[in-house]
C-alpha cells in the first residue's frame, strides 16, 4: 500500500470582487455643491401618507365628472366634455338671443321734427334782401293755409318795373314758400316730405329742354343737386325769351326733415323805345349762373332761419 500522504481539503472557490459603488461627485456640473444623500422614507409610512391624498383626488374627480363609479380612465376626458358642453350651451343661448333681436319688431317711426313754421317773411336777412331785391319797398303778406296733414306759408318780395336810363324796365322777384308735412293717415311727416321732394325732382327732370312757339320761348335746364342746403336740395334754372320781355329765373327746392322749401328768384327786363313804349326785347337779363347763385343764397338764409326756430321744434 502506498502512502499518498495526508488527505487534502477541497480548495475554496475564488471570490468575486464586489461591484464598485457609484459615488456622485460633491459638485454639480454648474459648480454648485450637491446636497447630501437622504435615506428613503419608510415605504409603509409613504404609502399611508399618500393614500388619503389619492383618495381625495379620486373623489374630487368623481364629483367633477358627475358619477361616483367613474373609472380612472374616464377622469381624463370627463372634464373636457363638461367644458365643451358649457361652451355649446353658451353659444346656443347667444345665438337664440341674436335671433330674437333680429326678429324683433321694428321700433315705431320717430315723430316729425318740426310742428310749426317760422314766419316766412322773416327768414331772409336784410343784407340778402338789399342785394337781391334792392327796390322792393314792401313785401306781399304771407299766405297761410293747408290741409289736415299739411301747413303752407309763403312770402313774396317784388320790385316795381323801373326805368334804367330811360330805355329798359327791370324788376326782381323773390318768393319763399314752405310746406310743413305732419303725420297723417299712418305715415310720418318726414316720410311724406321725402315723397313730396322726390315728386318735385321727378317733375323737374321730365320738363327739361327748349319750348318754342307763340310769343315766347322757354328754356328749361336740368335740375342740379345742391349740397349744404337742408337734407336734400336741387336747383333748376330757366330762361324766358319773349317778344317784349326777357327773364332769367332759378328755383331751389329743399327738404329739411319734414319741411319742404321752395325759393324762387327771377330777374325780368323789358326794353322801351324813345317814346317810352315797349319794343322788341334787346336788353338781356342777368346770366343764368347769377340767378342760380342768388336763389341759393336766399335758400341758405331760409334753412338757417328754420334751424334757429326753437319754438318750431318738438321737444
């Protein structure tokens, strides 16, 4: 028997080196000091502290969603639905309000602005009268009248035919007329005044041109719109060329709310022979542009007087 020597113990397996532990540096990348590591809180304590918070949040979400048995996934879309529903309700309410406003009955028409007229003979300034009718000694009394829905007034200034250098008779004439349109038969005075103005304008447009035949010839110009005189206004110049008389005339028609105004200015000449008898017209009246300018000047005076009549306006 051979002696193999004392028994040998099994060698211990080699031990593996422990994994290196990562230690964060004491400084952050920006150079500031890093706070010391903290031990994690006890898991049971953390769970116990957060449980009521989660339960309260879930209850609040259920209350906002309007159902106690709502699942967690439903809470993600219930609130947007509520908000969209409220917005849609607001849109419907606003749309209904706008529709009701659009379908509302129209308000009743406003009453006429003017309920009376100023004295027409006092509507022109003295400067205007001295310039347009310098030899008019007296004025013709104003005419008053009308119907249940209308009041009329008129004043006239007219010069007598006077001799110029023993050869020509000349006269100027100025007329101011006013029509007060009142509410009548379910229509407002302003609406009736607008209709009356349109009728006058239509008639003036239809009677233009030159009319010949007989002892005189008439030339009727087209109506021209005017600005700055009342709410609406136009002027129409006319000329008359007769065997013994010539004239140049301009008529302004204007509307101021529920009042219609007519201002007429005319210049007439009549030549005489050496014995003082009328002869064929040789002298010419003032030019049509001058007659038009004079009529417009008088119209501005009248509209200004109407605007200044506080007693004529309904308060």
